[in-house]
């Protein structure tokens, strides 16, 4: 049986990783999907009784579990091998008003989903987060909830947390700009089937569409159908939602996470070494695109979809090559592709990701700043990055910072594997947000990394 517990190494605040040039080789198991775990917990909390198998237990998903408990759900974490699971006694469509402020920590998904779910409560819910999360925009979501009969405001009147929501959500019609985050529409799609009346949601210029599709996939598995229409050539998505429904998510198995696995696959490609990553089956995850992107860049790669195995066998003749790519639908892959592009031949152009500036950090800015320290010639654009590859020449060792961003931390560690000498990546404890076993897996594969 596959052990998918993914126990992390012990973390300390502001942990540093000392990384030396090295290659990786062997086999790893992709961690469970953070995005699917969030969705499964949230929907199960609104249902009756559910079992969630192979959940990701990380900082972000712990925040979602805490939010679900605050609204009345009972959650038991079982770490039985080989099948860790969550037992969730949900609220059956009737969430309770929390006794205290709901703190989402660093999790944007938790904040956005539970801002919408809190509108189902009869009373007032206050939601906040850490310093980073309190800078992220939510104005479009607040306006949509108000359109649908709830009261939703930012205490600072600028769309950022703390947020105050008073229910109940009645239903109705709303139109909003979805370019900043697909989490807004996902939260509404989760909450509106439980509203008193029907709703019509129009999200214009929607970004990160695959994440919306992941939401509707789990909603469907919980017994609720939400039609979706989008005119050809448009980015405007319409959802007529029937109110007064109920969720039933009796058993759900969380698939492997392509976003997290992308770092393992990229490390194998840039070190020109064989690595197999298991637990990567087809799903609605848009970040499964990493397989095609690495192939386009010259990785010798094969995905056995039926077995759920992606195998990298170095690179094809000619090595890694630059690409031009729009990653609007796959913003979480930008750090991964940027690192591969750094050692490829030619100039890679990444576009379509202006919304990446609104994540845990301004990822475009900090990717450019930190990769430059490693000797990468990189230009920051308004909506992306232009990266001049080194054609396989090693990067230069340097001290770089993850800026408390889990995806920057993992990308910079992978980049440092290609540098001459020893690099120090500071603040890598942030990986616990999405991939707590990242360093354990990298060490098992042979990476020369020391944590301090």
C-alpha cells in the first residue's frame, strides 16, 4: 500500500535551507492536493457526515478545518496508515454564527470560501488573517454577497480584511469582475445552493478557470449540479444556481497535487536525472499542464495516466529550451517555469499573470529580485516575466529570501540545486503551508540540503 501521510520534518520559525549543487534521483509520492482538500472540507462541513481520505494536513488546510469547526462542524483527524482521513460531522446546511473572530491565517482560500459560507449564518461573522492576508483584495466578493441579500463589508472600507458578514444569504443576481481571483466565484458557488432562493452569478473576465472547475467537480460529487455557460471566445462565466439544495459528500478521496509535484519534476528536468512521481492521476487540476510545459521545454517525460505516474528521464537531445507561455490559468506554475527557464537555452516569456501580484506576495517582483541574485537575467513585466536562460551554465550561489511565500521557497531551493557553491534560502518554513514534506522528499531523492 502507498504511504501518503507525508510527515514533515520539524519546522522552526524563519528556518533557512543551505543548498549545494546536486542532482536528485529516485521515486516520490505527490502530496495530496491542497486545493481539493480545501474544497472537500468546506463542502463536507455543510453536509451531514463525510469521510475525506488522504487529505493534505498543512497550515492552510488546518485554517479551513478551524473555520469549519467555528461554524459548528465536528472534525476528527485520523492518521491511520495507509489511509489517513478526516471524519466530518457537518452542519447539514445550517452553519452556526461563530463565537469568536474567524482567523484564516495565511490562507486566501479559507478567507474567501468562508466569507461566502458565513453569509449562510443568521448572525454576524468577523473574518481576518495574518499581515499578508489582510492586504489581499476581496471587494468583488463582498459586493456580490451584498447583491445576493447578505451584508458584507471591509472594516477598512477598502475590500481587505478584517471582513464583517451578516446573513442570511437570500439569493438573487450578481455580476462582478473575476480577474483578481477565482476564489470569489468558488466561494459563491459553494454557498449559493444553500441560499433560500435561486441565484444567478456572472463572473466576467474570470482568471484561473481550472480552480473554478475543481470547485464544481467537488460540488457535483456532493450531489449538487451547477450549470455553467461561457460564450466562445469569452472569459465571462454564467452560473444559474438553484437554491434550497443540500450537500451529501459521504466519501471523498483527495487526489495528488500537481502544483506541489511540479517542483520535483522541475528539479529532475534541470538536473537531467531520472525521477518518478506517483499519485498524479487525471483530474480537473489545471496545473497538470506542468507535464506538457516541461515536455515543450525539452524534458524527456512520460505520464502514465492510468497508473498515476509521471516519469522524468532527464532531457531530450539539445537540453532545455525557452518557451513563450500564457499562464493566466496556471499562476501557481509561474515560479516553477521561471526556474526551469533560468537554465534553459533562449529567452522565455511568461505572460497573463498580473493577478500573481495579489498572492501571498507580489510573486512577479520577488521572483525577479531573488532569481537575479542567483545570476539569472530576468525582466519583470506588468503581467509576467522575461527570462534569459543560461543554456545549462550553473547559476551562482547566493543568499536569497522566500519572503514567507511557500511557492517562492520551493522554487528558490530548486534553483539553488543548479548553482555553484552553497546558497542559503531564508524563511523556508513557509513550505508547511502547502507541502509540509517537501524537504523530506527532496532529501530522500538525494538533494544536498541542510536545514538550520
